[in-house]
C-alpha cells in the first residue's frame, strides 16, 4: 500500500436534493456482537494483521432470508477465545442466531476472503475461504451443516500461501463452478521484520509494518472443477500463471464485454491490476493494460484493494470501481465497450475524497431512484501513526456518493443516517436485503470490533425489482449471468457474482431500483450463453427466473 | 572578516531560510519564489499573501499566489486570483494556460479546449498539447484528442504519462497497432522512471553509509551520458553527499546537453564554489542567474563568487540584489555595507 500524495478536488456546491436512504447500525440489536479478532488491538506489527477480511450475505438454508457469514483472524501469540469465522442464521425478525458450532464452521486462523457458490450443483450454497497458510472449502450438506472437504477436493496446497481474493467462476461454461484464487505475497512471521525492526518500514516518520513493497509478490491460481467434487490446478495450462508476480487482493469475475465468457479482474496493491480475458478456448490473456483497468489515467498503479462492478451510467455495460490508499482517489472506470475502460474518476466528481484508506466498495442503488450510487468503507492500516499524526486516524467513516445522473456523483457527508459517519477500521463489506423490505442493507467487517449491519430504510415511493436466477444448463447459482433491466429509458446491467467489495460476497439476488417506474423488462444473458427476455414485469417484488423456464416464482415483500 | 569567511557565511545563509526582521514585499516575493522552487507551495502561498498585504496591486505576487493555490489543488481560489490578475493586466498566455487547466479539472471541456487551444502552439507551455488532447478525449472528441496527444509526445517524449494517455486514446479509437506501440513506450519509460527512483534511493543511502569508492559504484548505475536530468540528479546527490569532485563530471555533461537547464548550471556553480574554484564557478552561476534572476540562492552565490575573485565592482550590485531578495541575510548585508564603504572611500 502506498499513497500517491494526490490532493482532493474542491467540493462543489451541494445539490440540496433529498436522499431517501437512511442507514442505522443495528448489529447489536441483531445479535452480531462478537468482535472480529484480527491481530493486536492497538498496533499492527505485520502486514498480515493489517489486511482484515471479508463478509458474506448468503442463504445457506434456502429459506429465502439472507444469513450472514463473517470471517475472522486471530493473534500471533496464540489462540484467542471466541475468535472464529461465524455463521449467523436469519431469524426473519431483524435478529440472527449464531449457528457456527452447529454448522461445523468453528475455525480459528487467518481468514481473508470468502466466495459463495454451489460448486456441486446440489442446490445449496458452498463456501470457499482463502487464508494463510491454507484455504478451506466447506461443502454445504443441505441440513444446516458444512464439511471441510479441502483435501478430498484437491485444494490443499503445498507449503504456506496467502490466499486473498477468491471467486467461483465457470470459466469454461461446462456448468460446474471453477475456482480462482489470488495471492498477496510470500509471508512468514519468522522472516519478515515486525514494525519498528526495519528502518525502511515507516509511514510519515512512524515505524510501521513492512510491505508490500520490498516483499515477494505472488501469482494467482485457477482450479478447474472436474464435476465429481474434485478440482485440478490449471494455472499454467490456462495462461493464468503467465503473469508476473503481483500483490493480488480482491478478485471478481463477470462478463464485461458481453461476449458470453467471463473475465476475471484482480485488484493488485502497488502493482498493475490484472484483467484476464478468456479467449473461449480455456485459455486467458492478461489484458489489464490494454483495457485501461491496470492503472489510473496517469499510467500509475494504485494500491488496489476492493472492486465493485456495476452500471453507474445505466448504459447497459458493466463499469468498475476500485479502492485505494489514502492521499489517492478511488478509481471509477467507465466501460466504453469492447473491453475498453476510461478512468472517469475526476469527471464523475469522486476526486473530492482522498482522506481515507479505502477497502470494500459497491455500486448499488441505495435509494431506489434508478441510479446506482457508490459506497465504500475505510480504515487505516497503521494504528501507530495516529498517536503522532492525529490527521491520520485509525478509525474513519464510511463514504457515500449519491448518483446525480449524467455520470456525476456527490459525496453525502450527512443526510444518509448517523451510521455513515461512525468511525471504524473496516475492511470487507457486502450488500444485501437482510430484512426483505426492498432496499439494500450493508454488512461491514470492522477490525477487532463486532461487524456493523447497516439497515437501510428507504422513504418515498420509489419502486424496485429483485431478480434471483437459477441455472439449469448453467451452474445452479447462475454465477456469471448478466441481467439488464430496462426501465424509464434506462438500461442498467448487473452481474451475478460470487465475490465483490473487498474479499466479500453480496446477496446473490440482483436489486434494481426503478425510481418512479412501476414495470421493467429484463434481458438475461445466462452463463452458458443462452439469452432470455422478460417483458413488463411489475415492480416491488422478487422474481425467480429458472434458466429456460422463465419466471417460476414471485414474492411480494416490502415496507 | 576574511573574504573566504564572508563568502562561506553568505553561502550558508543562502542555503538557509533566513528570517527577515521586517521584510518588504520584494523580500516576501523572493522567499515565496524560493519556496515554490522547493515545491513548498503552502508556505510559498503564505509569503505571497504577505507580499500582497503590502502591495495588493502587485500582479506578479498575485499571479505567483494563484500558481501556488493551483498547485495546492485550491482550484476555486486559484481561479479567482488568476481572474483578478487578468482583470488588472489583461489577457496573457500564462493566465489562459492555467485557466484552461482549471476548466479541465472542473470538467468544463468546451472552455478548456478554447483556452488551451490558444496556448497550445506557444513553446512556453510544452505540456499544453497534453492537456488539450486530454480535454478533447474527455469531451468525447477522440480524433482531435489523438491529434493533440500525438503533438504532446513529440514535445514530451520522455513522459510516460503522455504516452499512456495516447495509447488509451488509440485503444478507444480501435487503433490497436498504434496503441500497442505507445503502450510499449509507456511501459519502458515507466520502468525507467521507477528504476531512477530506486537508483536515487540506493545512491543516496550508499553515499550516507558506505565508503566513497563503494558508493560511486552504486551511484554510477544512474549515469546516463545522454540524459541531462538524470546527470543533474546524480551531480546533486554527490553534492548532497559531500562528494564535490565526483559531482563535477555529471553536472558539466548535463549543462552541455541542456544549456537551458537552470538546475544544471546552478549546481555546477555551487559545486565549484564548494571546491573553492571561484573562477570556474563564475560562468555557471552567471548562466543560472540569467535563467532565474529572482532566485536568491544563485544570486547570492554569484555575488559571493565575484567577491572571492576580488571583482568587488561586479560583486556589489549582485549582492545588493541578493539582499533585496532576502533582507534577513545578515552576512550578505554586512558584505554589502563593507563594499559600499570601500567604494565611498575610493
């Protein structure tokens, strides 16, 4: 991670327009009270302790209500009581029950990323967790329990590796979810000097943890799903292994150019980010530079942390938002077609915010006005610095930019609820509608604190539509599908993804705010190449679409 | 006071930020210019504000103030200041150049294109075609964007950023072979840029911690006989490390390669001065002062050099000028008084 000394753009005059989303942190009331243990409380001696982990919204028991999965770290000194990844079951009344032990998911260690997908097509969502020194695959047994099948699946790797970004992706369109894992760097507590022991590791004159610069980067790994519960490492054969080592973090997969094959994009820290374009023959080319997604508009790599994929300008093409270090901007890339992306950060008005180290992010319509907004969480990696430089605090607020239309955004410093201004050292985040009331809530991982659960209460009369896809020829989770909603003269695309934000995973159900419009058409591009169009769907409901069978379920819920 | 002692003290004072008791506007201007050169724009803006308190109508102070605000990203304030200068003194390419960039930063592409087009052919603004090309690209006019960015890479052939922007424009236009060529140049230049950053760090560390002979081996890695900027940097690093003899060769080469480089001439003169080779120091410092007549460091150094050479008649007006630029330099003031007294006696 490195800052680039970028100064913020001046803030313009506030638009004064009302914003109808309001966020309240209801984590305590909801029962999310266990702190996420991640290294020492007041310092971060090693870079491993500073990176934090992801969270996920998933429906592990298929009851139609989102459950919560929160990853965890530990402490170097030894096991910490209560430090474990945690699964919380949704009680359908705004509260959750910790079912970690019952589900067989108690695990203490250094977890980083999570990807949710039904890799064995049995109708239940499975969990893959990246970590150091090993990753873990949990198969969902369909009865509320999970089994660690890492070894029998062939995913136990030799030696220690630091897995970070991970995503299910059916790259060869055979109907079975394959697995992509990015790696940050070669890490060993005994070989990397802790903070204060290496004079070259300092920030603003304060000794801090070393890295990533000066440490050895890593290449990603691609595993092919054999369709029988096992995986084969195809990193070299697929061309994924041909890239130079980098400091890989969040990895996402989506069909960004509409050719029916998914790209894989990896946010890399202090090295150019990587875009793997599938040729259609099982092999990938890395085209980050040519696409415009490797670096910013000045040609410089940034401290890539989190990635959001969405269609901010509602032109029917998937755009990209990537988060970075403080004294730098996030970067918003506009998709201009044919896998070409323009850095429109300054044009969009996002250059006004450079104060915070930024992590999990999302492009999501938070107020249902039909225009996707931008949200990200923040938090320093060097808590020691705050004592000498109060202007670099450890805990920092959330950032929300409302979409003004016309490709422009406006930062809302207030007016969206007190939860936005609350300060934490946050990392992962996931979007989802946990209370099934027709808006997007937000789950956030905070280092050494309980997670935040930001309940969104949208006021006004704006409409919305939720879409759940079920694959038949395609993978059952429909990961890789792209849905384009056509409403009120707009075309907004969203992708069904298994990873997003920072090392996290969103609600699989796609949520489209529609504004004043009460119906929408849907164009669905299924992962296996099939296309389907649904006309005149009424708003304010969740529809379930089965591949080849059209709408098979409809549920009205809301405020 | 001996001549050597006086000159040495003057030099020390030239390198220090002398505090004036009651400086006039000219002193604040000189100090502000000095701080700008060190890229301390916040502090420089403060000096120009003080100058403007004394002489509010001074267009030079206001213009420099505006440039500092621009560098600090205080764009709205910068625009107001530039417009005040324009209202007082009329249009000038300098103001148009900055206002054009401010237009670009505030996404007013039509105005940016209009203004930057007016200065794009002016050799005083070699990066104007880059900004103009960027404005065209942002406005969606890729064809004109490419036209100006192609001009920009000719004017700034070693700037990786310009080649990257042109490569992206070619990509957008679907001109993949051209894009590939520019990506290649960008990649090479960026690699060189990063390599230089590493070499500078290594050389600096070696000069600080290792014997000179060993350090020279490390520092020689950044020796490029065809790159005046890199040669100047190498000379500065040697000078900062106290290796003055080693600094001479790269600085001489840099000044020959780029006779308009103030940095090369100033550092060459400074190095000769530190070696007490005053005769050799004179010409480089005269060239540096000719290029930057308001930069106190060079002016006082030239004055001290002339004084050491015994050319008091030439030294006095130069030191007087230095004293006006920085009235807080007591040693310079003392030498000026002494010389004036001597001339009065004669």
